[in-house]
C-alpha cells in the first residue's frame, strides 16, 4: 500500500493485528486470526505486524529466531496478506511501538497485569525466566493497537483479556488527557476462535506444545496432517454430535466448520451413521486442501528474501509516519517538551 492510498483509506475503519513469529504457525493461528486478516483486507484499512518484540519475552536462539521471522513473513504473504492493500511490517522496525509501550506502562496497574492468564501460564512454563517484559507484555500490545487508532482487532479468543486491558488503558488515558486514543473492539470469529489441542482438547492448540501431535502446523505435509487428525483424541460414543463432555469431537467439528463453512447441524447430518474414522479423514482432507495453496505460495516467497525486504521496508516506513502522529499527540498531552 502506498502512503497516499493509506491516507485516502483513512475514512475506512482501521484494523490492527499482529502475530508472534515464534516457531510454527498453527492451524489455530490460521483459523482464529489469519483467515480473518485476509478477508478484512477487502473492506478495511488493515495494518498487520510480526510481533518480534513480544517474542523475546521468552528466550530465543538468535539464528533460529531470525529464520522464524523470515518464515512467518513469507507464510503470511502466502496466506494472502497483500501489501498492495494493507500494511504488513516487522514490529521492531517501527520505533514508535517501543516508545508508546513505555508510556503506557506508566498508565497500567500492577494488579491489572497480575490478573492476565497468559502471564500466569507463561510464567509457570518458563519459571527460570519470569522477566519484566513477560509481565508488561499487554502494555506493548496496547501500544501496537492504539498507535493506529484501530477500530477493530481480529484475534482468537485467547487474546480477549489483553484486548479488554487495551480498552481500559485507552479509556484511562483519554479520561486524563481527552480524546487521544480510539477505544478498539475485538473481532473474534464465530468458528475457529479457540482451536484446541488434538491430544488434550481441553487445552488450546499451541505452537509451543511439546507434543507435536497436539497441533497442526500450516506448513505440515499432507500426510503428516492426515496422521495427526487420525490420532486426534475423541471419546467412546462414536457419534458425530456437538455436546458436553465431547471436547475432542467439538474441536474437530469447529475446525471442519471453520474450513468448510458448514454449520454444526449440517456436519451432524453429513456424518449420521458414520464412525469417527470417516469423520477424522474428512476433517484432515478438508484441512489439507485448505492449506495446499498456502504451502505452494510459501515455497516461492521464502526463496525471495529481496522481495520480502522490499515489502516489509515499504510498510514499515508508512507505519512509522502514521503511528508517529498518535505518539506526538500523546507525548504533547503528557507535558513532555517536543523535539
Ligand atoms: P499469537 O502469536 O499467540 O497468536 C496469533 C493469533 O492467533 C490466535 N490464536 C488462536 N486462535 C484460535 N485458536 C488457537 N488455538 C489459537 N492460538 C493462537 C491468537 O488469538 C492471535 O490472534 N499477543 C499476540 C500478538 C500481538 C497482537 C498485538 C495481537 C501482539 N500485538 C496487537 C493483536 C493486536 C500473540 O501472542 O498472538
């Protein structure tokens, strides 16, 4: 997107979202967020980022981290993020994010951050590295969103609590200084918002799960995807029906629905009298077909580092200009002396 297009699109509602470029991007990320990112580009002014600053709240191995950033950037282009229509940059390339994050840290309460379930989960998981960044992570996320005066934030259900906090921070700041930030709304899909682990369906599907059978990666080979779905944990009822105590089947139905667009009733009808084996095969095949074109495009993009650079640099330049306006406004209101 050119700066001029970005400006002429200012009347359209603004979308902001980001994803961490750590490890494998999963079917959960894809159905919970990325599929929406692509759709929204048609009607909104979309601004997307790779949240590399968020990623270092957990220790990263440098060479692998860099490779993951390139991979995630290429993969999102392959999913359909289009830099002619949207901005798509690397968070650390736009300095306003870290600057506003510091400011917002000073308007965020210790008690609020202590209640974040992601902080509790991650600090239990990484008990040897409970750093301050892990704790103040939501203030950086608030900065990401508020810098662009975003109206809507497409995310999976796990980010709902962070979004609520973003709204609270914006309202608190506006309450003191007047209307500086737009208070954003979440945009959470009806199906696919919480894709669960294929092995422990009471837990969300996560790229950091040690059991690789628990998640499907967007770049998994077709035979691996099929194998993972065949091994998915279900129940002993052998009846494809949405219901209580059927977390595994509910999850597979959610995935199938998000990929095919079919309702739960339609799915129940389709598999009436059929066993879980048939259903798992159908879910696996639908996912393979959904991801096939993404994987093909990815293999092209990842080879072309020069093209990736051209895309992220162009987007970052425009993002810097747009976000600087909000940062200047906040800085002035607080009482800092402007440069
Ligand atoms: P991250 O990188 O963990 O996840 C990226 C997106 O994928 C969604 N998601 C899921 N959706 C459904 N089922 C799942 N199992 C699942 N796992 C992940 C997430 O909800 C998210 O939308 N803090 C964010 C990144 C971020 C951000 C932001 C998001 C940084 N700044 C500003 C929105 C706005 C994160 O770690 O997402």
